[in-house]
C-alpha cells in the first residue's frame, strides 16, 4: 500500500478545512437571505429585540459615530436608558458607512448579515482554542462542531436575528482564548520578577487579554461573568500551585495587567449609569476588577508567607479571609456587596417572571436533549478528559476550560438564554473528547489500513527469542512465526475509535437535520438546516399592517425618529402620547408605527400599579382609565394571543402567586376511556370575561349578554386528594339558569363539594359583560384570529387578530336603559355597540359624524324601547361634552 503521511499535507489541509467549516457556518445562516427573492426585507426581522437593534443601527448611521444611550421613543413617558454597549451597533453602522448603506432596507440587510458573519468568525477562534487545549485534531473537531451546532446559538446567529447575543459569544470566546494563551505561555516559559526579559511577553499577552475583555464589555455588561470565571480559576489554581510547590507570581502578573487594562479602558469609556449594579455600565465594574486584582495579590502574598507550612494551612486561611473580607465589604461598601449578591442571585437563580420570558426560563432535560443531543455525551466525556489531564498533566488551560464550561452549564440550567454561550463549550470540550478517543484508536486503525508505512497485506515477523539483537538473529537465525497485523490490533481501542466517530457524526447530522424518533413522525431535535429554511422570523402580517396604519393615520407625536436625544435636557412635546400593549410588541410599535409604547421587551412598563399587566388585568374600567391617564396613553393595541395564549403571562406579572387561577382555574375531569384517569381542563369564569383584555379584544368594548354556559359541580383538591379540583358534573345550560343552579347548590353543599358557572370557550361569557365607556375601535386587521388559534371548527366567531382602540373622554347622553349604535369596521365586519346606563347617563365613545377613522357608525345612537335617538360629533367625543 502507498505510504501516506498526513504531516506532509497538514500545513495546507488544516487551513483548508477551517475555511470550509467557516464557509459552511456562514452559508447555512444566510439561507433565508438566499431565498428572500423580492420579498420586503423587513418581514425577515425578528419582531422583538432584533427590530430594536435595527432602529439603533439606523439612529447611529444618521448620527455617526454617536451612540443613543437614551431613547424616548419607548417606555413612555419615562424613556429608556440603553443598558448594553455600543460595539455591536457600531460594527453594523461602520459597515453601513463603508458600503454606502443609508436606506432603511440597506441598513436592515447589513444588520441582519452581521450575526452570521460573527458566527463564521467563531469557527477559527474555536479551532485555535481547541488547538491550544489539545492539538490540531482537537481544533478541527471543535471547528466542525461549532459550525453545525443548533439551538439558541444557531437561532440567534441566523440571518433575521440582529441582536448582540452572538457578539457576546464571539468576544467572550476571544477573551478566553487570549487568557488561556497567556496562562499556558507562563507555564512553559520562566517568569522571574528579577529578570525583566522574562516579563515582556507575558505582559504583552496580558494587555491583549485585557483589550479582549474590554471589547466584550463594550458589547454587553454581562461580560463581568468572565471576570468571575477568572476569579474562580485563580483561587483554584493558586491552591493547586501551593500544593505542588509551583510558582504563583505569573497569575498575579496576568490578572493585574489584564484587569488593570480593563479598568483603564472602562474609565476612558466612562460611567454611563448610577449605582453599582453590573447590568449596566456603573462604577461597580472597575471596583469589581480592583477586587479581583486585590484578591490575586492576597493569594500570592499568602502563598509566599505559607510556603513552608503544611498545605492545609492555605485553604483554611483563605476561607477565613473570605469570611472577614465579605463582612468588611458588607459593612464598608454595602451597595457594592448588595450588587454582587443581587447579580449572583440573578445569574444563578430564578424568579416568577422567568416563566413568562422565554429566554429566562430554566433548561429542562428535554430542551437540553433537543438542542445538543449527542453533543451532551461528547461534553461529559470531555469533562472526564479535562479532569484527568488536570490531575495528571497539571495544565492550567485545562482547568480554566473545565471551570468555564461547568459554570456556563449551570447558568444554562437556570436560564435557557445561556444556551448560546454553552454552544462554544460543547464544541471545544466535545472536540477534546473526540480527538482524545480518536487518537487512542488511531494506531490500531493505522495497522489495519497500512497508514504511515504499515503494510497490512504482509505478515510481520516476530523473533521467537525475545531480547536478542537483530545481529545475533542474523548470525544465528531462529525459527520465526508469522503474526498477522490484525492480531496486534487492540479491539477495545478500535471500538472506541469507531464509537467516537459515530457519535461525532450523529451530533453533526442531528444538529443539521430532523431525525424521526417518534411514532407520530415528529423529531425530538431542533435542526439547523430546517430552521434556516422555515422563515422563522417571518413578521406577523396582521401586526405589521395594523402598525403601518397607525403610523399613517394616528396623530403625530412631535418626535423625530432619526434624532438622538440627551436624557439630561429632554422633555416630551405637548402632543406626545403613549400606546398601551403587551410588552412583546413594544419594539414593533416603536419601529413600525413610530409611536411610543408604554411597555417594551426590556420588560419595562410591565409590572407595578401602572404597568401593562395591571391595565389588562383590571376588571373595573375606572381603574384601567387611571393607568392610561397617568401614562398619557391615547391608543391601546390588542391581539388574539393576549386574549388567549398569553393571558397566563399577563396574570403572572400582575400577581405572581395567584397567576391565572382566579380567572381560569385548572380542573380535572375524567377521560373518555377511563373513570379513574384524569386530564386537565381550563375553565374561564366571569372574572376572566371582565378583564380589560377580554372586554376589548373579544367584545369590542360593547356590553355582551351571556347565552350558554356550563353548570359545574366539583370536589376541591383537598377533598379529592389531587393537585386540582375534580369535576364531578358538568352540563351545558342557559347561563342564567346555570348561575341560579350554582347558587342554590352552594347553599347546602356536601363536604368538600362546590358548584360554579364557567366555560372552556374564551369567547362565550358566563355573565353579562358591561360596556366600556371610553374606548372605541378605530382599526382591526383582516385575519380571523380566533380561527387561526382554534382551527376551522364550527361556531368560531370572527374576532380579528389585531385591534387598535382609541382612549377618549366620551360624550355624555342623559337617559336610562340600554343605548346602542350600529358599527362597521374597516374590514367590513359589523356589530352593534351597546351600553347600559349608569346613574341616568350614558358615556359613549363613538362619533356619528366627523369620525376620522375607517371604523364608523352607520346610524344614530338609539335607546332601546324608546323613540329617542342622538347624534354625536367628533368634538363631543374628544372633549367629553354633554349631548342631551
């Protein structure tokens, strides 16, 4: 067989493979752009944070190189202070300036292209870390894995998701590479304080690491997580060095220069926020870096003082200093101590809001498997390899990567958003595992295949007399026996080789493509290729149409979308007003409608007595009106998801303890196949139908009478010894009769038994729903939202997907009874607005003449059962005039 030596081609082969993996990583992420055709590029933008980053890019292009640290176009009437850094936006704006991209479409294209480019840049960076950690084989495996890994990492680096997440991963990984490199250098090169020539290279490498850290910090304040990683690594490495009698000065030099550079750069950059928290650019950052340097100095001095003591002295003294130091920090700098504790709890803990924010939820086993599947196996094998090498080879880069990976893994278990950080660790540690086990079996494969000069087709000769030299054998030939090459192959190593190749290929394949693992033909995985081809960021057409209408047809706010405002001297113009909606849609309202939302995806304006949750969960119109008056809100935008699928999120923000239970109790009912097995069912009670979101979106603000409802008898959870109440009887009845029957039953119920009136249908109230007096529908989208959620089943009402309401003073009409007026919407849908008088008066929101909107009345107001009719002008509605 021909002699093959990979060393002859390695110089060319390695860069070629890295380039191929890089090109592949870029190609698969720009697939949406390749399929875009003549479609409007705005439809490819993610509707939450990505669309806001597009806005920041446009602002910066129009005001280059200034960065908008304050934005009054969201979180009205306070405005928001941007808490992340300018690097991501500056990269986009700089590319726009270089390429001449000045139109909105061109800026959007550049903004959407930057994340795929950053993901492509991750490939050579990951290769280099793998090569430093192991060898070129480790680097190639790591580069291959990072190019195909899916989940949050792929999703947030895909064309369409223009956000800083992939930038966070890129620049934090660059820092880790720089730090690992300098730590490794100092372990292979003598560092002597007395010999300045030995300090030059470590100092330069540490400066590079400090600059890399600051670049990551310029992108996001959460870069401080990696300072924490360095702190943990420093403590552990010092204890190891003290135990093994290794020099410790190099770590002091590295940390002092690295974070000294970070402090200097930060102070030049400037403090942007007050306080000491780490979620913004506060004084907490340089103080934390100073504490890290001081901690390293203390570790070093202790190591010098205790080098002749027993090894257990060192950790004991450290523990005592840590306790005393923490106490001193608590007493002397309580704000800094509080910021540290809050950030640790926020990073490693959970709160009630996490369940309502997709990226803040905990990481389940199912989610972990669907994202990384066989990569998890490689990672845990890699942990074993790292631990083994830390124990036997004493290489600090292995310890750093082990700590880095374990901390990020734990963070991901707490908050799924860190899954995109973990992808780098999966690739690097998995690459180390793959290369390590591959090398273990490589010699045996070489023997079988005749690689590197071995010839498998000819038998080997082995002397019968062991220990004799070839010369002696030649002078006194002995009988030789033929030993086939295959007999010298270690089958265990061969099995390991084959297994690691199979697992690596499975990881790559399952990351890219869906694999049918279920009986119903579905896949347990989140494949990258199908995700890239699924138009995952396709903007909701109903929302876009409604907000474009709002931009064109509602009063101007007096704000300039292209201007950067200074928070210190800014005041809103007199005509400015807010738009109330759920926080998910805040950035769309800002960018598309060019109006100012009261709440946004930064979770600003959501909780509290005047938050969006309190508004939409209000069951009394006057309470809701007070919120809008306080916030100077003029329009309310709702959609079918807020009314149905997102109701639990709003109720959780409103009351984290009760959540949706007071409105939609969960109950158990027997399955059709068994009387002893249960299934859960959600029942809407009258309190749900009285919330502002239901009254606005489902009933158009009009008085609605009940028709049918369910009379339900149930056993409470305690009596049934179950997690939820158990329904024992449920009958569809006339709603009024059902309520009478429930009232009668509850007068003398059996122990643990109750009766109620409810309905699983979100659109059929169980009691009368009063009209809203100060809200008029002014626009609705064309899609039947109820049908889109419930399918084509019969009896689905025509409830449009998105609705826009105007908050008005309303005209006053004297009278008693029920007043009504026919209304036709911009989609041609017709309904009758009805209202019951209160204290001999009606307050009506629709004008019968002069209405500037497409939703109009088609007649006069009429009091039912009388001959009294009334016409109301637009001026009457806006000023709150009394008509009669």
